[in-house]
């Protein structure tokens, strides 16, 4: 029996009064990779942003239903949103390193948390860069501007930056879509390694990627009303070889999407 770390109950998100996703019930297992797949416009990223309340930053967004993280409703009245985003980190589609040094990118979060000791910061930076499989490539240029790195290196730096605040969950919104095949492979290998310690939820358009890296897959689809709904969820192998819903099979076999 898998231990559940995130759970949604009747989750619905409106933008400007129009529903984007509706009635999503989903359970995310701990220290597994869960992929969210589906055609463009079905609400994958909207769902992902609910897990660390990033939709709060969109003025027209309204969230109803519940999102539980380790049994606590993230949308409850006493929840500290800053703490939510520390424990549930996010890596975006386009690498977005700060225009600072490689070192300062990783040290940014710990500094905000009040860590000033240089030796402690050095340890955190090295540990996170090693965890992101980047240390050996940058250890001799830590004080170089992060924007001089390649796209794939920048994305791994963003992962290291997310790890520096010691999250329990990593959300990844198409983290390899802007990368070349070799950089994509490195990100996928890294995800498998990180899943030993972290829960990972990834949105991807790439079904082969979902099949390669994830343990569980959620398939979303928008109907004629353009509202995204969860169609099917289960172990990745079952979703890709024996889907229960005809719409899942049609999408996976390329009949639409």
C-alpha cells in the first residue's frame, strides 16, 4: 500500500469565472514520480500549480475543493503559503536562473531562511549541486554568472536551487521541453535519482517521457466545454498498456492530441 503525500478532493479552478479544471480527485504517492499527461489546454499546469498554491499569484484564479498535504488542507485559513512553497518546490518549463552567480542561485533560499554561516552555505551549495548532477561541471566556476550555463545546465541549477530549501515534493512543469535530447536524458536520469528521496509530480506533453520516468500517470482531458477533468489515474505501465477508459487509449495511441 503506497503512502499518500498529496491528495485533491473535488478540486475545481476558475479563471475569470470560467472553470479550467473541475472535480479532480487524485492521490499522489510518496517518493514516486507521478506524470500528468493530456493534450494542450486540458488543465495539467493548472492542477500542478494547485499543489503549492501558485494559482494564488493569478488575480483571476479561484480555487475550490481541497488539496491535502500530509493530511493538512493547503487552502485552510491558517496555512503559511511561504512554508507550503518551501516544502513543495517547483521547477518551471523554461530555465529561470537568477542573474547571479551559480553559488548565489543555490544559496538564495537558505539565505532567506536566515542561514548566514559561510561554511554551512558552502555545504548546502555543494550538496544540492551534487544532487542535481551538476557539481562536477561547475565546481571550478561557482562565482560565474548562472546565465552563462547551457540550457540543460541552467535547468539542473534550478533543480539544485529548489532542493536547497529542503522540500519534500518537487513539482516540474515540462522541465525538459526546451532542452535538446541529451540534456533531456540527463534531466530524466536525475528525476529517477531524486525520486529515492523526494516525491516528484511532472507535467509533460511527451508521452514517451512519461512512460520512461514515471511510476504513476494521470490522464486529463478537456471536453467540448473546454473544462479539464481527470479521466484516469493508475500505475504507468497499466495506463500505457491496459487503460480502462477508451479516451485514454485513443490519446496514447495517437488518435487525437
